[in-house]
């Protein structure tokens, strides 16, 4: 059923169709761009290009209107049920979005003795900003406890019992991750909301979910969503932070606000339109099916260990594919060497430390998929992997 649909979408990615001998398997790092996004960039730079928020001639007005319009479209894409009471700040990506929350909003929420709960083994962009806020407050004599958001190694999901024990009257804020960028866990954010109750703000790192699967802020009941435009098929240097304004103070980005990245913002609007037309639910079904094909195939090969959503390598623990990320190790070949070997066969994969916080996962290969990837690519990859004993 999805075959012809997928072929039609794949054909819209010039870099993919121009390189049939290569397979791009690193979409968790950044996504390739469909023609509609390239067209929107061309249009923005050639039809009415000027700085936004300055000047009152037609091109300047068009740029200012573009920024306001795309704010509304980001809200729409995220299923915002109350757009009059939310804000969208354009950023260069997830990292800047999380840093905005940590720098310009969180300190105003916290008093001496308060506690925040954050992930210790997710992307470092979802740990360092919170530690920075803690250090900043400490210098002002405000001591904040930073606690680890607990996971259950058997399920790979949040641990509701441990979370319930951790949360107390001084818990003021939780940072969570929607999809883990190494283990591929598609986290049940509702468990966090249930544990902390209705009043504690939750900030979601949605770098690996926006553009890959449906994301609804109404359904998730979170207060901040940070994501990267470039991972959602828009230009590098584009991204957004969506902020609900009802739990805690309003987010007012401090310091100087420079010229907005109007071209990136135009590309983001085109990418979100493209994703909505393609259907993020269908994209998710496609990439999850490909990832399951890969992880099932890998598990039939003796030489590999698949790191699953369950964050353990226990042979008997089930790995349920819930997103398009598969990370694995060869028992004898190092990840770097494996990466070189795979590229000699045309496969582009991720092999280094994955920017994971803490000890981090350093010795694995990550395969991450998007709508342009095909079952044939997975089967060719498995054939090469099977030949490496
Ligand atoms: N969080 C997660 C889960 C990520 O996967 C990434 C990118 N790998 C980031 C944050 C940072 O995104 P960016 O580099 O676009 O700021």
C-alpha cells in the first residue's frame, strides 16, 4: 500500500535521486530537503527578500508578515489547542530552544531549595542548559537540586514508580525527551505528566520526533517543545521553540534579538506543509517498518548486538521499534571501522559518540531513517553486514 506513495515522495528529494549508488541513513543528524523546500528558499530570496521587523516598504513588510505567519503555522503543525496563549520563538535548532528556556525562563521560576528533574543520558543539549542554570543561580545564592529523570531499563520507557518517589512539593520543572536519539525509545510523556500532576511545567526535546511522527502539544500536555527545522527537512540554522504561557511566567527572551533567519523560517514553513501533506503518521509507519526490518535482520546475525529502546543489551529483552532509529555494535569490529566499511558500500551512517550526555554510547553505529529510505536499502545493508564476520 505504501510502496507507490513512498516512491512518489522519494522522487521529490533531488540529492537522493541524483545519487542512486548512495544510501543516506543519518536522518537523525539532519534531514534531506524536498524540492518544495528548495523552491521556497529560492522564492524567498528572489521574490521579496528584506530584513523582517524593520522598514516599511513592501519587501520588508512581506518579510515581517512571513515571520508572523510561520509562527501561526508552527502552532498549527503542533496541534496547539489555544494559539492565543502560546508563543513561538524561532531558533537555530533544538539546542538554542532548550537554552532559551534555561536562560530566560527557568531562573524566574525557581527559589532556594527547589528541585528540577532532567534526563542524564539523553542528548547533551537536554542536560547542559539545565546545569548552566543551576550554576548561574548558585552564584546568586539560590541552590537548586537537579535530579535524574528515571528510566526503566526493562521497558526503556520512563519509570513511573521511581518518578512518583522522586517528585515532591519542591519539584518545579521537568525536562523530558520525546524520542531518544541513540536508543530510539519513543517515550511515553504521559507518564511524566501523571507523576508530576497538572501544575509542573514540562519541557520536551522533540528534536527526533517533529518531522518524523505526529506531535501534538494538546495530546502530550507539555509546556515547551523545542525542535530543529533542519531535522524536519528545512534548512540548517532553522528551528523553533513553542511555549505555552499558562504554567509559570511568560517566556521573554532576554538580551538583543537580532535579525531573524527569514530564509530558514520560509524553509520551515515549506517543510511543515510538505510533511503535513505527506502525513507524519504515514511517514512514521514507513520508517518504523524499515527500522523493524533492520533490527529483525540484525538479530538473526550472530555478530551484532542491537541497542534497543530498553537501553540494555540483554539478549532476551524485547526491542520494540517505535521510531526510525536502530543502533547496534559488531562484536569484533569497532564502530569507526564499520562506518568506513559501510561507506565503501555507499552507506552513510553515524558512528561517533552521538553527543550523548554522561558516559555516552561511543562504540556503536546508528542507522536513522526517513521517508526517502527504502526496503531495498535495508536489505543491501543487511547483506553487507552479514558478510562481516
Ligand atoms: N536533542 C536531540 C534528542 C537531538 O537528537 C539533537 C540533535 N542530534 C539535539 C537535541 C540538538 O539539535 P540541534 O543540533 O539541531 O540543536
